C-alpha cells in the first residue's frame, strides 16, 4: 500500500487542517529551577536538560524533586501536560517534548515551555509530531542564537500542527489515538531490542573479561612495544582546508573524520587513540582495527602485527582495561608512544589467542556490528519507525498565495 493510500484509509476522507500550536492549547514558559535546587524528595520536578538526556517520550515519575517552598514559585505541570525544551547548544535538542503522566502535580523551570493541550489534540500525538521532519523544518526557521539556540514560547505557538477532522473533535481524537497506537507499538518493539542488546553487551563484557583474565604465572606478560611494530613515524596530519576529497578514509583518534584522495597506509593495522577526552570517558573504543588503503593523522597510534589473531587480541585487551595509569594530562588526556609501548599485555600462545579471538568475534558481531546482529536490526527498526512516523504525520497542507 502506498503512503497516500495508507493515509486515505486512516483518514476515511476527512479533512486535515494545520493549526498553530497556540490555537490548540495554552503555552506557559517556565521560570527558575537550577540543578542546585534539587532535593532527595519533595515535589516532582522536570529540568529541561533531562528531557534530552534522561527521559523518553513520556514519564509517570520524575528523576528530580524540589522543596515545597520552591515549588510554589515555579510553573506547574499537570497530568497530560507536555513539557517542551526551548533552549540547547544544538538545534536537535530544541523542541524536544515530554508527556507527563504522573499522578502528582510537578513543576518545571526556565528554558522549558509547558503545553496544556485543548480539546482538539492529544498530548502524545503532539510529542510524536515534535519528532517529525515537518516540525524540525519549522523550528529551524524560528530558532535564534548561535552558541545557545532558543525558540521562545511565543514562536513555538506559531508552529502549525496537523489536526485531522477539526470540525469533529471526537473523530479527530480517535484518528490521533490510532496514530499514537501505531507509533507506540513500533517504539516498544525498538525498546525491547535495545534492552536485549544491553543485556547481551553485559554478557559480552563478562565473558570478554573472563577470557582475558589469567592466573599468576599462567602466561608470560610482555610490553606492547615488544608485540607490535609501531608505525607512528609514517603518520601525516592534513588540515581540513588542504585535504583533497576522495574515497579513502582519513582516521583520527576515534575513527574516520574525513575521506581523502591519497593514502599512506595499505594493509591491516590497529589504531589506538593518542589523545582526547575519550581516553578517559571510553564512550567509544580507544583501539580499533582498520584494513585497506587509509590515511592516519597524528591523533592515533598505528600498530602492525604479524597475524589477525594477534592484532584482534590486543584490540580486545586494550578496550577492556583501565588505561588511566598510562595517560598523562588532565585538560587534554594523552597516551604518548612511550606509555603505549609500556602497557603490559598477557601473552598466551598463538593458538590460545586464536581461540579467544574467535569467541569474542562472535560476541562482537552480535553486539557491535552495524552490518549484522541486533545493532543492525535496531538500526532498521529505527529507520522504519522514522519512515512511518513522518508518513503518519505528513498530511497535505493547503497552499498559501
């Protein structure tokens, strides 16, 4: 069924009118509320920053609380209200919305707007609309600022939202509820897959640590400098303005940062981050294998090994241990060549490395590969969800003269 036919069946021939948000409910700009105001218990409180770092689409309980005395001074959030972020350092996080379903009245502060839906719109329907391409286009037109981006409550009220069958509120809410039901089901499926992936990652980490742990005297320990050939001297950074565009990956500390026309390496190597906050944060792997033609700048060490098993074994091991003792610098963490080569590595026989790598490769494919396993399925589900979300919320608009 085509997208047009799908919408026609859902709408049943009724009209759709795009109405400014300000006509669909009341918008109240928040005031006050800083993180230092939080208490362990008290009145439920929603901080704008938590909407894009902690909450999902809806919640029936808050992460934070404030004292009853402070709550009296703050704007109130009732069950069914939607809290929208007005401010962020990036446009993507501006306009993110949270439906509050808690039984107890909550409060919110500045940099957030409370949308109190009227009789023509469901709060959850509007929350889904804020994720659509249509909403994204409109908020970008209204955004102000560069370092800190803001869409005021007044401007937010101007954003038009599609309302099916506006002359029949009961029918309109039924259609909105069906759209919400479909999107809820898709969101729940993706959440189940994500929870399963999280569980598998924990299982993977457990077995990885078991496989890479050895009893005293069980294996010989060697410095990394004795197990790998260091090719750092062949690296060559190129400033972005001087790079000639091409198809060859240009690597930095955390992976590919660009594509260039030429290459300085051709083969299989292990790159290890030389600097950057990720050395301590470990949000992404600090060691990663590359193959084929490549260019590497001076933010990643380049190591060469004799066999696949040896390279991957070191990669798994480096990503499993705490490297803090080898890292210098606080403001700008750095793993220099001397410290890198001084890292002690348990060095079992080659056949044991091959066994360990074969097992970990299977786990890695399930938990980390973007081409197979759960991550791939989650990625496809997210794309499917985005497609149907935009399809369900992309009603035709009347052309203005």
